[in-house]
C-alpha cells in the first residue's frame, strides 16, 4: 500500500485490488457511508508509520502538469477541428484560398501555443475559422 496524508488530513492510498490492480483510494475520517470502521483503519495506517506527510507539488511540477494539460487540449483541438478539414483532400479543395489560409493560420497558432509569453500559466487559444 502506498499512502500519504493530504492537505485535508485524509490519507491518499493506492490499494492493490486482486481483480483491478492498483487503484487510488482516499481514506476520509468523515466518511460514514462505509461498512469499514474508518477510524480503526485510519489509526492502523498511521501506526504502521509508513505514511508520508503531505508534500505540496513543487512549482516546477505544477508548471509541468499545466503545460501537459494545455498541450493535451491543444492536441484535442487539432484532432477535432483541424484534421477533419486539412486531412480531407476533397473538403480542402472546396475551400477558397482565403479559407485555406485561415485554417493554416489557426493550425499554426495551435502548434505555437507553447511559444506564448506566459505559457503555460496564461494561454490564449486562437479562434477557429468558420
């Protein structure tokens, strides 16, 4: 069991379930809907002294997670908005040169999102062409 006390005093655990493998679980002392005696389980975990105090993520970890999230959303926008247009030769050929340029610009702005000055803390997504 991997575990640590989070900022609310709950214990975040990973439990190795026989069927589902490792699953996340938060032991909350205020949970009354469980058939398990939460207080006893909580005390048992604490007494095992295998619990780590909550360590907030570093600034670098927060920034890396945010950057990853922004890039994931950017990739999603490319997949659902851009790919169906630019990857379809018939659809692309039906667009005027002006519309093709708008789509190229939109795609490039999405690809360059990590070059924005305040990335990843502040991100401005481009408007999709109509």
